[in-house]
C-alpha cells in the first residue's frame, strides 16, 4: 500500500532502462490496477472484465516477445491487521466517491460511468497519459477477472500465485533470493532488503520512439550509497522517517536518518513488516490448506485463511473474522446491494469454516461505510442442518426457473438471483426493489439514453452482488468437498455443485446494457407473472392504483421496507434480511 511520498522523493535515483531480456517478478494487484489505468487512457472508462483480462495478457505477451522472463505473478491472499486502517480509509473514499456521483447526478447516473466498454482491443497497451473521462468507481471484480484470465492461459497459469500474505512481501523475497526486477506500484518494495534486486514502477513503463519498452529501475543499494545511508537498512530508516513526516524534503529526512531514532519501539514495530518478523506477512499454512487458495478469489481467500489459521495470523483479533466485499456502483439512497444475497454468502461461509481450527459464531462483512470506525455487518454462521435447508431452497429456485416457458436467452442466472431476492423479501414482508423495477414500465429509449436511472443502477448492483455471491458459494463448496468427508457434509452438496456447473465466468457477468435489455424484454414478454408463479410469490400489483397503494404503504411503514436496519442477521434457512 506504500509509503506516501517515498516514490516521488526517490524518483531522481531511477536509472533509464530498456525492458529486454530481464527477469521479472510481478506484483499482481499492481498489475491489475495498471491495466485498468491503461484501458482508461485508451478511452475505455469502464472496461469490461473481458477487456481487462485480454489487455493484461496482451501487455504480458509483448514483454515476453522481448525475451523477458516472468518468474512469478503474486496476488494478495491475506492482508495483516496492521493494514486494516488503510483499508477502511479506502472503503470510506470509495463510499464518498459513490455519494458524490449520486449527489451530482440525482436525475440519473451518466451512462459512461456504468456502461462496460467491451471493445475488442486497445490501441496501445503501453500508452501513457491521463484518461479523458475520470471514472468515479472501478469495476467491482476486475482483480479476480485478471486472475481468471491468467489462470486460463497456458503460459501464465503456473506463474500466477495467490499467496497467504501480501504480494509485495513475496515479490521482495523472490527478488532477494534470485535477483532481477520487481514490477510494482508500491513503494514498499524499495524498503525490503532486496540485495542485488531492483524495482520498476508501472507508472514509469512506456513505449519509446523506436517502439522499445522503456522504464526507470531503482537499485536500493545504489540509492543508499548516493544518500550516504547503510546499504541494508538505510531505506528502511528513510521510509520510517518519511512515514512520520510525509511533507518533509528528502534532504531533511536524510539528516534525521543520521541521528539516533527518536522512538525506538515504534521503529522496531515498523521494521517487523519488512524484515520477515511479522507473522502476518508470512502466515504458515499447512500444505493441504495452502493448495486450496488457488481456487479462491482474493477476498474469499483472506476470509478462508482467517478461518483455517490461528485467529491472530491475518486478522489480529481472536474473535472476529472479516471480509471486505468489493465496492458496487449502486444507489446510496438505498440499502447495500449486498444485503439481499446474504443467504448465499452465509452458505459459502459455512463451507469455508468446515475445517476451521477455531470455529466462529459470525462473520463481519464490510461494504459501504460512513466512517473509518464503522463496524461491519454481523452475519451469523449457520449449522449443518440450516446449510442443508438453504441448499434445498436454492435448488428449488433453480428448478422452478428451469421450468419456466418464457426465459429470455442467456438470462437463467439473472432470474435465479432475482427469484432468491424476491422470495426472501416476501418472507420478510419487505418490498423487493428488483421486483418493483420489474413492474415498472420502461421506454425503449432507455437503451440509448445518456443517463441510467438510479433504480436500474441499483437493480444491476443487486444482480452483480447475487451473482458474485453465487461465485463465492461455488468456490467455497468446491474447497469444502475437496477437504471434508463424513458427517459434516450436507447430503445435498453434490446436487448443489452439479446445479452450479454452468455458472458463468466474470467475463460473462451481465453489464448495465445487458440489464437494460433484460428489463425491456421482460416487460415485452410479461415475465414477472410467470416468475412469480415459478417461485410461488404472491402476485404484485399491476394497476397504477395498486402500485400507488404499495408506495403509500412503504411511506407509512418504512421499517418494513428496509429503511431501519436491524443490527444483526440471525442464522436461519434463508436468514431474515434487514437493509443497511
């Protein structure tokens, strides 16, 4: 996550270099964010997951064509508790950006901020500059989309690793042992003892006039020599002082480094994370657990490690297991779009905890926040009996959808998600937002409009959340079956996995344009009544009088429609939902 100001302060020590025949170790999250920036510089404000994955492979392939040897691409599988404050600040920033987007566009979200750009190729994957349109939000699942693309490519499959710690620490260790260049956007890489290893920052990589790939490389040992600092610990001390005085000049910080440390305990604590003494950096997992990380997304992996390892390893708290859910482009006027799909994730959490060394009573989910001190959403763990009931409910929904006669092409999984949402809301006597949007009349011009209504944006966000929750469930169930035998296995787990066999990849998740087309075709085909019958829902009001009466009821009893959230989610077959 970097030391603020360190890269800028040391920029003049970078040596010009042509990337040709080098050995590289790549910081995976930094690669994904760099490719997202490259897409935007090329005019794709909100690139599709397919485009992000394809651009990543194109970028790497060009390096390989220049005899560059890629030794490893590491992705974070777990971040230490020391990074929690920074993560909360990032969630708060993301929430603030969403609020700003909403407040500046009350009459509809600009289509450019939500529509996925699925162009075939980028003009130049090494193009630099500033995007013409500034994106308010990042695509929610672009990092796992990049990982999927790498894992499905024969050249990069075995080079891509999800590690039980921070990617930069693993990059530093490999470069320290073997030499070469570490590619990153994180100034932390300069602080490790890299021996003869060197660092290249993604922001410095560009195409030269003769089409060569140029960059600046930073040799920590050389920088220490230039600044008159100890060769092995000089940058460690410099980074410590920089973190304490981000606005101080390099010359002033260098002078401070020549003096005794003013706060030795704080300095020692700072050093631990870069000298391999912090257990959170390299949590030790049994081989049988470590091998299972390869099939999980980073956020799911982090939760799994907390459940599989000793409570203090990644989490720093003996009682709380946390998951930071990806930010969604949704309506801030409504409860979190993650709320309605809690039952799917509850089941996923049950599977992940099956072999937990210290079973937890609940999981804390973090979504939108209003302050860095805000607590997450407490989700109770369910029993095996409740898990079996949940599986039965999900399978029943899937069977009902398959039996429908008017299912629009390619919309089966969307309908499953809508059915889970609507069915659960009916059980809790709460209005389903997706059901209400399905009832509305939509003009065909909506498909070409420059703005998308926030109701439709939130509808799409709930679809994305439910689809990703199904992805989490599938990953967790596969890991569970691979590791568990005997009485702890719900008898219908195999049936669930069979039903999830055709689940789409991230590149096939519906985007806002797909959602608009779905709404228009659903209205034309009269889908809602059949969907209601299929999942045994009471008929929604169809007349204007009925819809107005339902709206009046919502205003009179807001608590029934999720405007006053309950503090916790109790475990049950399909847990009672409260909108946060």
